[in-house]
C-alpha cells in the first residue's frame, strides 16, 4: 500500500507536537498521503484501542479501503522527573498498524467494548496547560503541567477494567478463555497484567508482556506489543487475539482480532 492509497490516518496520542494542528495532520504531510483525512484521539493509554476500533469501523463501512492507525507518545516531555513514583514507569514510543478492507467479515477487528468514567479523572491527569488552567508562573513552580497519577487507584481500577472489557468482547464473540491464542494488554504494570490474566483464567504463556523493554509507552504500548509478538512468531493467521487497554479518563476497552496478514 502506497501513502496515496491511505484514506484515513488516526493517531492515538496525548503528547502531540502542537496544540494545533493534530499529530495526525503532521504525519499525513510527512508521509505524502495526499488523499488521506487525519485526526487524533486523546485517550492516553486507551488511545491505541480507541484508534484501532475507530479505524476498523471506517473500513467495515466501506468508507475507506485502507486506514493507518498510529499510537505514539513522547511521555518523557510530560513527566515531573522529581516525582520518582511516576516518572520511572514511562517510556517514549510509537507504533502503527495498517487496516485494509477484506471481503471476509470474519477476518480482522471483530467485537469491541469501550467505557469511560470521567469521575475518576484525577487518578491520572495533567491538571494545567489546558483552557481551564492555562500555564502561568504558579503552574510552572508547582509543576502542575506534568502527569500526576495515584498509583493505588489506577492499580485497583485497571484489574477490574481489563476483566470487564475482556469478558464483554469474548461474550459478544461467543468465546471462552481457551479460545484465545494470545492476550495483548496495555503495558502499564506487570502485576496488573498478571492479576487480570489470572482472573480471566488465561495462562501466563498466552499473555504477551514487553513492559520490561520499553516501560509504559501509553498510546504506543499495544501496537508495540502486537509488533513484537508478530516478530517473535507468537501470532499466526486464524489466531484469536484479545487486545485490551485502559488508562486516563478513566477509560478502558477491548477488541478481539481474528489475526490475518492476507
């Protein structure tokens, strides 16, 4: 697929280069994808899931033949390096998948589930820098323009979020835990992933983890995990892949992919 064939670019990020325009607009220009529309989805760690589901709907409806889905975050620019409980968890990264139309509806992104609880926004947020609290001297002094996270709140939320999302999409697809070839979760915390997998009765060898290599790369995380799993021969055509994300918002979601590169 050449850049001119891409009809849409969807980028999941909370660290776009500029407030305006979107990161997707810059990507469209640099790729030379002259026929593509482009927009960002700001869901932080759930950004790749939301972007993937959104892109898949455009393909399924026939609106576009090819949709480029990107997850990318430069987390290091948004961290308070004096907050050691938070800054050491994150990494910078970027990932992408190309979704293409296929005549077989059983191939590719299948059932999906998303939820949001804005009441939990303070568990993981950047307080200042938006229109509600613009940057000023006090903000800079108190470092309120950096990521703030309540680790214990996020930990408790995440296990339940993964379990709920996974169970919903498996139920929609008529699947049980033994049908899942590989679970690819957002790479936020290994203990969260292991606890959620245990709750779902998915064996550890069927759960992909690469957080030890990259840290939490936020919007890039799920795409990087899919890429690494593919290059490690963990994915084959016909596999049912459970993809799960959760993060700021609070937000969470999942989808099942019937894996195919054809």
